[in-house]
């Protein structure tokens, strides 16, 4: 939203950019540890899609929905308190909405649960390598 507001974009391209960047950064942040654990790009991407898609989608629906519901927020300039307060509350609302979704997915062995084993195995691998070289 910051980029599109600075560029004075209308609502549709602003939301499209916001959603696109959310998925790009969300998938990237999740993929990096998997790639460090020496998973192939294809395997990492498959796991990241399974782990993050629902969570990011829920967050984006709530985040952008909130911005659209607050009168004038989608068109507020960066120099207005309406922009920053709306963004703050939209992100808090998105987190609150996604938290139970993530908790449910993890409890069912889905969502981030599908990547946890790779995070743990990587840390053991590093510890083993560290002790081996001493």
C-alpha cells in the first residue's frame, strides 16, 4: 500500500500489488530456510505453497478488506494519519484473523507444520557439522 499510495494508484492496482508482494515475500521468507536445508527449489516451492497459501490469503483478504471498508483509507496519502492508522489496524486485524487459521492448520499437520521438520533437521545438521570440524 505504501508503494501504490506514493504512486497515487487507484484501488484495484494498489490491492493487486499489495497481494502480489505479500505472496512473494511470504513465500520467499519461508523458502529460504528450506533452501538452506538443501531442499531442491521444486521441493521447497511445493512445501511453501502448502505451508503459506491459506495463511497469506486470509491475511490479505482481511487486510485489504479492512482498508476498503474504512472510508477514504484506500486513497489516503502517505502524509495522512488516516493512511497509517488504517494500515496499523488492518495488519492487526489480519494477524488476528490468520492466527487461529494457522493454529488449526498446524494442529492438523498442515500449514507451517509441513516445513517444521526441515527447520529442525537443518539445525541438527549445522550442529553436527560444527562438532565435526572442532
